[in-house]
C-alpha cells in the first residue's frame, strides 16, 4: 500500500517556519482537518487537575457519549486518550493475519497493523478490515455491507460533521469497533480524547491494555460538557458547511478541481501540489501534500481572521 512507504501527516508548522521563515504563531495551519473554532473550554473544578480521575467523571463522560452518538444497547463504549491510542492497540486484539485497508486513507491504521506483523492489502476477503468513514483524504463514505470482516474497524473520526451517515448500528455486530475522535469536530486535538464503541469483548481488552485512568480529569469534564451541548454542535455543522463552500469557491476560482473531502477538509487536484504548497507557504499558510499523488492538495478551513490572507495568496 502506498501509505506504508512514508508515514506522513498534516502539521509540522515548526518545520515549515524554519524553511520559509516567520515564527510559528505567524502561520495559518491548513494542513489538518481540525475545526479552527474550537469548543469553548468551560470552567473546571479544581479536582479535575489535582486528583486522580474518579469513576463518576468517567461515567458522566461515557453517558454523554452514548446519548450523543445514540450508541445501541449491547455495544460497549470506552473513552481513550485519543483515537490514535486505540489504533495502536487494535492489531493485538486478534491473531495476526491479513487486513484489508482500502487506500489511499489515513496511514496510521496500515502502519499499526504492519508493525504488529499483519499483512496489509487493499482488497479481498481478509481476517480484518479498516474503513475510514468518511475517508481521509477524499471523503468517501462506506456502506454497512462492506464492513463485514471478522475484525472490522470503522473509523468515524470525521463523521460528526455528517451524523446521518454514521454506521453506528454496526457497533452491535460481533468483531466490530467504531472509533470516534474528539479533536476534529470539537477542535480540541490537544486534549487527546477519543472513544471506542462496539464488541464488548474487544472493548474490554482495550480497557485492560490502557490500565487505570486512561483519560485525564480535564478531558473527562470538557468532553462531557461538549457532548451535551447539542446546540453548539448543530450551529457548528451549519457554519462548517458554509465555510467549506467558501473554500471551494476560492480554490476553484484559482484553478483547482474538487476531488472530495468533508466540511472540515477539502481535497483538490491541481497541476503541481508541491508548487502550490510552496506558493501558499510564502504567505505563511501551510497545506497538505501527499507522497503518493503529486497533484493532490488538501486544505482545512482557516480561522475567521485567516480568510483575507488566503484570498490574497490565491489572487
């Protein structure tokens, strides 16, 4: 698979600043798909910082998550320190075999399985399968009928933007795990919070792997507050859709063609992605290119104060 050749990600603004100049604070980072207007941090009780996380706070967060995602009865749910922590442990849940990961997609899944001794392929009947839903970077949506491997991972890190597309009903199917990321839609990637939902036996194994107190006290409180704030979620979905349309208009006006994406990131085809990245970097705007496609450029949404700079850079 091409994403195994180079384990690349968005971010790296410090390296971009070293190459193109300026301080990190001078840059607009469009290389990730993180909401640029994050959920406002609520006031936190002192014991969120100075005491070990207690069971009541863990239960409150997980109850809020069950309600927000309408987790079906019979599916287990576990809060974890970022979806990546679960991705790193999932290959140990079953004997090594062959895993199907249709690409191109988020490359940590393939890297994790390969590092654990699994054979990674893109098609065929396999012992395990991973479907990123919607897919990163092209936004492809999968059908429930395609997620039928004995160990089936459905990564919904970007699905909170389009909740009607969720495959959460699959969480009751034996061998299935649905992953949720808090950092993308709520814009708090540094909080390191995610969720694993699905087969109780598999979730129990991950719980044992992580040990006690996997999620910090602040993350428990902030996550519970955010998941209960459905008005914020509804307003944010509307805003993100509007801003994604605005970005498409800017980019197509500059000569790009839309390949796909989600309202949090847009994938474009252009003549030379490296040249476009360098051009925008001259304005201290960092974007995402891909080692396996020289014509693909991915942009996240700028913060409110960043639109004028992007417009000037594309003029």
